[in-house]
């Protein structure tokens, strides 16, 4: 009996490792090719052209949360809990997200019409870029493969589409393509990813049950998705509104430099997500074991996150400097101080991500949208003050402050987070963080 159980556990472990490998490969390829395309376009288009490109994508990004992409984990949970009615879950989710995509695209187009259009941008470019908002709901079937622990089925076609699109970007640059061509290619990639997700479901049609709408589940997804959507909107505002405001209050070249700086800084955002995935199971276990162990695990978690993101921030500054001097033309030189300032936000980003584990365990789901709303308000206010005077550098300062407010400062606004706020604040001191980790290791002899 023990041998059979051991063999089964070994098979399960191997399967999970394979699944992780495919999901990890998909993520690495997506991040790597996306960063490569960013560098190629910035070098080819120059600061002005890349600024126009960033402005158009920034307008569209503002409304991405309206497509309810934040519901992915909740939909996956439903499929795991109700395997007999996976078809209903998928159909109901898509029935909710397809009109949401139309609303998001309509708002992006309306925003472009309402605002003055910076040099090099146009309504036609936003129309092209908005196609991505319409196709995001089509990627919902990919959640089935994650729930069924068959990520290879969707990861492989996604990798193929991503690599092919990157090659197409290189060909377009060689042929002298324009901004509309690049945005069309990006929209085409989104369409192909949606088609691939739907097509890969066809062989599994008999495994998912009836494709029909469940009104009760529709209401449940709508109610659950609303706070997630608000949190997503707040996050996108303080991550992307600065690019839209730079397009209104600064030169398009300044926007191009800032857009490149943001892309370089954002390349490190996979680190806190990976740490969260690694620590979350242990934190949940510690929470069930008692308050003392839970607090110890949290302190260790925040300390690791703070130290890791501080090291990542230094790496971003060094790598960013090398990229600017070695690969970009002189018009991007003024992006260097922007990269250095944006790197200061990374520890706050990491702590904010780490705090979501604490919020999730306690079921404080409305705290996240409230915190992001405060961060967004601070970001917009500071951008209005700083961008007209300092341009992209001012926008970078506003971003750092807004991340600090949303990820850490709100702990001292909401009384139920004040204790955890003190822990997070102390973890920013590297000496205290290191001492916390050493103490945690001494108290846990089971650790390697």
C-alpha cells in the first residue's frame, strides 16, 4: 500500500513539474520576446515614433481590466470544483466577457476622440489596437487546460504564435514598416491566440459537457468580478495613466523615452509573482497553525521580498544603462534617470504583491481596490503637478510615490492593516530583513 502511494505521489510530482515547465516556458518566451520587440521598435522608431506607439497602447491598456481578465483564477476554481459542467462555466464566462470586451474597446475609442491627439497618433491607430480588447475573451478556453493540468495543449500553440509574431516584427522592421503595421501585427497576434485557444478545445468537446449559459453563475461571476475589475482599473491607472498624461502635457519624444524606461523597469515584475507563488502555500499552512507561526512566516516573506526586489532594482539600473548606451540612439539618453527613479518603486511593488497573500487569507477582497484607488488618485494628482515641469522624470517620481502609497502607505490608512504595515516598513531596512531571515532559520531546523 505504501509503495503504491509513494509511486502515485512520484507520478503526481513528475506531472506537476512537467506542467510547471510548460507554463514557465510560455511565460519566459512571452516576456523575452516582448522585451526584444520593445528594444527593436524603440531603436527603429526613435523616441518620437516609440512615444506615439506607447501612447496608443497606453490608451487601450487603461480599459483592459473591463474585460474581466481578473476573473481567470475564479473561473479556474469553478472548473475544478464542477468538472461535470465545465462547458457551462466556459460558456457563461465568455458570455460575460465578450460584451465587456466591446465596452472596453468602445471606451478606448471614445477616450481617443475626447482627448487632444499627440503628434504621430490618430483615431485609426487606436481602432486597430482596440482589436486586442475584443479578442481577450476568446482566450478563456485556455483556462480549461490549466484546470485539467494539460498546459502543454495551450502553451505550445501560444509559444509558436509568439515566436512567429516576433519574427514578423523583425521582418516588418527590415521592410520599413510603419506604426499602423506594427499595431496591426500586435492585434493579429491577439486574434491568433484567441483562435488557438478555441481551436484546441475542439478535440476535448466531449469532456466539457454542455455549452450553455448558467444565469446563476453569470450573476456570481458579475458580482465577484466587480471588485476585481475595480482593483484592476486602479492598478492600470497608476501603472499606465502617466503615459497618457505625458502625451497630453509633454513632447512625444519625452513620452517615447519614458515608455522605454517603463518597459525596462517592468521587465522585473515577474520576480514578485514568482516569490508569491513559492511562499503562499507555506503562509497558508502557518496561518492554520497559529498566530505566532503565521507572524514569523510573514516577517520572513516580507524580508525575502524586500531584499530580492532591492537587488532586482540595482540590476534594472545597470541593465537599463547598458541597453541605452549600447543599443539605443542618443535621443534616448535622457531615459537613464527615469529608469533609476522607476527602479526605486520595485521594493514597494514587491511588498504590495506580498501583502495580497495576507489579504487573500483573511478574505479582505475589497481592501485591494480601495488601496489601488488611493494609489491612482495620488498618481494622477502628482502627474498634474510634475509632468508640466519635469516631464518624464516627474512622471517617474509620481509612479514611485503612488506605488509606495498603494503598497505600503495604505496599511496605515486601514486600521486592520496597521500591524502588518509596521512589519512591511521594517523589512525595507536591509539589516533588519537579514536579521529576521537568520532568526527564522535558527527557529526552523527543518529548513535546508
